[in-house]
C-alpha cells in the first residue's frame, strides 16, 4: 500500500458539510419554514466557496486538474468493463462528471429557491416546479454517487469514503494509477 495525501481540509469540510446540509434540507426541514431557506443559503455559500477553491486551491481541488475528456472517460469505462484495477489519485473522469453535475444542479436549486422568495417570482409555478425537478435530480445523483463510490472502492481496493475523511488515499501496489 502506498499513501497519497490528496484531499485538503477545506475540500473535506466542504464535502461533508454539503452532504449534511443537503440531507437536512431534503429530509428534515419543512420547505415552508425559514430554516429551509437558511440551510439553502448555507449550501449556496458552500458552492460559491467551492467554485473559488476550484480555481485557487491546491492542485487536486482545481477543476482544471480533473477535467474529464472523452478519451479518459472511455478509458475508465474500458477498465471497468475489463475488470482491470486502476485508479486516479484525484477524481476519476466519471467522478468528475458527477461533481460537475452536482455543482450545476445545486446552483440551479439555490437559484430557483432564492427566486421563490422574491416578489417577482413568488407564486410562479414554473420556478417551483423547476426547483422540485432539480431537487429530485440531485437526490437521484446523490444516490448514484454513493453507490458508485462504494462500487469503485470495492473494484479498485481503495477505501474512497476513508480517503474523503482523512485526505489520504491508500492505493494497493497492485492497482495501476492513471493520470
């Protein structure tokens, strides 16, 4: 096993705070209450901070370091289909697609949630419907993300949840590291 320090403290705090806040708003808060709005504002603030961190943070946090290409996506899918053990030190191409999907979806949820609090958009049906569609998409994406993390952990032999807690990926010496 080789240890690789990958995820910085901000990124880990962002990830777990976002997970807790999203879960709180999706399951525990009443959408008609002020608490739901404030949790939504906190999520929007976290996303804004992550966007900044994606530009100025350490290399593994920068969006440019894990921008997927069609070739890298194809290579990951080929490795998965062939049951080859491979891993990426940072985000995998498919993992990167999920990150971009979740960030874009949460921006949409935040924007439509805010719009519903304004006089201009209050009571406008399409805004509320879009908010609900985006929340449903985010919930589906989160479930897919969690399933993929556990599946990839099993496939690669790397405990990805542990890595997101500690910041260190423990990569078995038998696993090929892709760029």
